[in-house]
């Protein structure tokens, strides 16, 4: 669908949400906390893995070899107040010379006696596609999360939805990440994230990303994940990264 005059609408919504943000586990649904920070760096590669492996062993004359997409991501959060968080979300694909950078503010609503926590965010930033066309993007998001404890294991569930649009291109995209996380011990986390989304006129994709995180100490953790395309996405991939809580 075409975005139409979405710049004005999103601008008004951004001002309204920021005005509502009174001074006052990381993730969209939970507040970061005043003067607390989080940084993650990751490298991902994905695509037609089987075709890529075959092209390494045998090159068909006249046929371009299969290439995998490489992606470098950086994510930063810092708690301005107990419930207001500033963040930077950047993704770069070096071989395509493309990138996406979003600067955002998130307002969280949670109380000690609430079973659920909620977050609402607005953001904007720069965007460059594979054709080297620069644009400005706007993004709004909403998230919900709930932790749980059992006799055997603790964990959480959350849903994080975002919609973004490009100013010049007049296109919009949406995505929803649904996560089930488990905490087997103090030094490890495991979660399964189901990712869905779509871009103007394209069918909705669905993929799964199981992830394991190991805490090393001093606020440092390492993560490893695999990506499996399920619907309208036949790619497979892997991801490695590092987290820092400070």
C-alpha cells in the first residue's frame, strides 16, 4: 500500500507520544531503567545456503554463483529516566553499501503489581537502499511482555510490533516479532523468536530464529542463533553477537 501523507501523520503521532513521556531483561516491553545502558553488536549471514555450498564445489558456466547476504547490526539503549529510554538501531549490509539507522525514544508502562509491561516508541533516521538512494525513515512501535516463574524454570513472552515508512519513496513496511524465552540458569538464556512482516505489495513472510545467550560476567554476554525461513522466505542463516550491560 502507498503511504500517502504519512510524514505529517507520523510527525503528529511522534509529538503526541513524546509529550506523554513524562520524566520518571531489556526489550521493547520493559524499561531500561535510569542511567542503565545496553549495547549489542552482531554479524549475520543468510540466503540460499544449499545453493551457496553447491556453487563452492561446482561452478556452472554462464551462471552467476550464489551469494549470501551479510549484515552487521548495532543496537544501543540508555535509560534517560526509569521509564523513558533513548536508543539507536542500525543495520548495515557492506556488500550492498546499504544501511538503516533509527534514533528512537520509548516510553514504558509497568508497575511492580502488574503482570504485564507495555512499551510505545517513535523514531526516525536515515536509510540507503541497494541502489544507493538515500531517504528518511520514520518508525512507530508498540510492545507487550510478561514474565513467568514455575517450579522448574523461569521465562518470559513478548510481542514487539513496528511500522516504518520512507519519506521520498512513499512506501511502508511492518514487522512483528513474537518471543518465548526461557532462563535455565543464571548464566544462560534461550529464546525462540517468530518473525513476520511485509513490504508494500509483497506477501507476508514468516521465519523462526532460535537463539542461545551465555553470560560471561562483567555485563558481557555472547549470543548465537540460526534463522529458518518458513513462509514466503526460503533463506537460512546464522547470527553471532555480543551484548554489554552497563
